[in-house]
């Protein structure tokens, strides 16, 4: 657990951090966000004493960081910086193993550790261990930066805009990977970003900072639903209702889906159906292949004739275009739904078989809480 009590940092007359108090629980991802120059990096750097606080106390598990020897302190804290900071003349594995080397770990052990970490971050050790930084893409270099911070297995990670230099698409890949890693490793993380979507995606709690002070410290969902003041409201933007949908996972809103197999389409079409549920159609091996659509009678006379039956035809669907996974966010479900112009989205397993569906009224209800 990391705790700040009345911590300030002054540079002459400039107050970079102004008496902040906060707590980051063990295993939590705490995201610091706010305008440029508000004091995020300064806050982070005081934890491992790359900067010393001007006043106030920072403790880690109850121990004042000012009282710990700096080397011992930094050994328990991994630090990832925005510019990655890989050493150009060292291979990937030597970059990753740099802290273990400083700690006197023998070569065999630290190279083994470097390979393990490459595996962990999703890069093939055989292919990457001997590469040099200039042979890496931006995203790969960022991953190596994360691996290096993890090399000594520290319980705490400080990450200063670790994915800031990566294009939006690759950034999402890195965020997903970070979440997967974090689920397994459960580090205590302080993470700085400019990107609200990134904060919403990865944070357990978000700290919004302005002029060196904490404006709001809450879960992403709370910040979006109940911004404390106009500054927060402006910061999170007009589409906060939509953004807030990213905080909810599809798996919590799955409803039973009506589904029939492809052979039964004709029989279904001839049956009596009062209400109009969404009916999904499964092909061989239960894989989603389409959805039924009601064919409305063309002429008024036909529509009026007594006992007229609805008839249906199947519209073909590509599961990967229409479906969402249980892990997807409700925001993704909504964008799929709007993209397809349907009232429900199928929730699919890895084989593209239907688990259930997410319905528009459920998404609308979630949004009502904000509007
Ligand atoms: N060495 C320094 N001397 C004087 N002022 C400094 C120094 N370092 C930072 N500052 C000032 O402290 C304030 C906070 O800086 P900090 O780097 O923490 O901001 P930040 O929130 O990380 O910004 P960004 O999002 O641009 O990285 C800024 O006003 C900055 O100009
Ligand atoms: Mg900064």
C-alpha cells in the first residue's frame, strides 16, 4: 500500500504538487490524469525518491520512504518512462536484465529471467532476445520497457505514460496485454496518462489532478457518472455517458437468446408468432450464421386478410462482424448494435456459438443513470 499524507513539492516559487493525500491499495491500479504540468510526473517520482518531497510523508506499507536507503527502495519499485529509455548499445535481453545485473544476479539466472519475461509480454524469446532497440517497433520497445520494470519482480510499478508514444491501435493492444499481466501479477500500480479512454479501461481508481491538487479520486464509473465539478465535467467531455459504458462488461448483462438451427427456418416461418423477439440462426456446429427478419406484407389487402401469418427470412451475418465476447465492454456492444441497426447483439464464445444476447433496453437503462 502506498500512502501520501499532505505531500508537496516546490521548485522555488512554483508549487508543482500542493499538499496531496492519497492511498493506493495493494494490487490496485491507480491512474493519475490531468492537464499537462499539473504535477503527475512529480507525484510519481516522489514515490521512488527520484525527487524528494518538500513536505509531507509518503509511506509504502507503513514505512516512510524518506527513511529507506534509496537502492533498497528502488529495488522494490519498477519504473516505466514514456520514452522507454532502452539502452541502444545493449541487446533486448541485457536491457531487460539490467536491474538483476546491478543486483549481482549471475548471467545464467538473469538471461533465464529475461526469456521468461519476453514470454510473459508476448514476444518470442528466440526471436527477440538478441535484437537491439533500433530493430524494434515502438510498441515492441514499450513492451520491453515494461519487461525491464518487471525484471526484479517488484511489488510496485510506477508507469509514466508508458504507452504514450504508441499509435492508438497498438496502444489498445498494449492496454489489453497490461490488463492480462496485471490480473496474473497483481502489482500495486501508479500509472500516469493523458488519455481518458486509457484511464477508464485500466484503472481501478482514477485521480484527477489540477494545479498540483487532487480534484477527484474515484472509480472511473463514479467520475463519469458524478463529476465533482465543472472542471471534471469539462475534462471527461460531453460524451461521458457513452464513455461510461466502457466501465461495464457484457458478461454482466447477458440475456437468454432465441435461436433456431438453419434447417428449422422454414418451419419457424410457417408458425404463429405474436411478439417479435430477435431470433438467431445457427448453422453447422452451432455457429451463428444469421438472424430472422420478418417479411412485411406488401399490399394492404394481404395485410388485412384474416389469419395472415408473419413470414420470415434469414439475413446472413458474419459472426465476427456482429458479435461481442463476454469480456467486451457495453460500449462495444452498443457500437455493434448501432452498426447493425438491430435491437440485440449476440454474445459469442470463441467458436462463434451464441452464449446469449445483449439488448438495447439494458444499455439504455445503464445510460439513464447519467442523463
Ligand atoms: N525541475 C523543475 N524546476 C522547476 N519547475 C519544475 C521542474 N520540474 C517540473 N516543474 C514544474 O512543475 C509542474 C509539474 O510538472 P510535472 O512534470 O509533474 O507535470 P506533468 O503533470 O507530469 O505534466 P505532463 O503531462 O506535461 O508530463 C510544472 O509546472 C513544471 O513546469
Ligand atoms: Mg509528466
